C-alpha cells in the first residue's frame, strides 16, 4: 500500500516505510522496511522522532462460497464440507502482518456473491 505519516504512539505495529530513521545525532535508529516493535517505539520517542512514515497493514476479506459449505459448529450431513479454509487463511494473513475479515458463507448464487 501507499505509505502514510503516523504519530509514533498511534501505529505501534506498522512497517517503517521509505528512509532509514536517524537520531538527531545522525545515528541509525531503525532501518527502512522494518516491522516496528514495542522497543522501537520507545527508542523513537526517546530520540525525538514523533512521526514516521509507515505502510498500513493490508486488510483482506475472506468470503467462503459454496452451497455445500457449512460452519465448523454445524453437524455435517452427507455432501457437506466444513469451512476450514477461511480460518486457515485468516491465520496466515495475521501471521504475515495483515488484518483478516471473515465474512459469512455465501451460497453458489452469482448475485449473492457480488453483494
């Protein structure tokens, strides 16, 4: 995504974009494209870097589709498939820095899918 400027205390789990961050004494504090950790927030604030340019976390929608798909809490009948993929994909997205949004199952109906 497009980098944007954030106050350090507002976006504690972002990826630093653009240039390497330096202190006022020109000591490197954090390299570019670095995932900001809690300790980095402290170092940035202590060094007077109150705003940084960061990449926002991508938001990813997950829409399970299929007439045969059921929720994991439902009892499967013949021909049903338990929706395991949306949970797996949501976990993978989270582990890789994204923000997953799981939607309800949509049956195989083109008009419903486009909504």
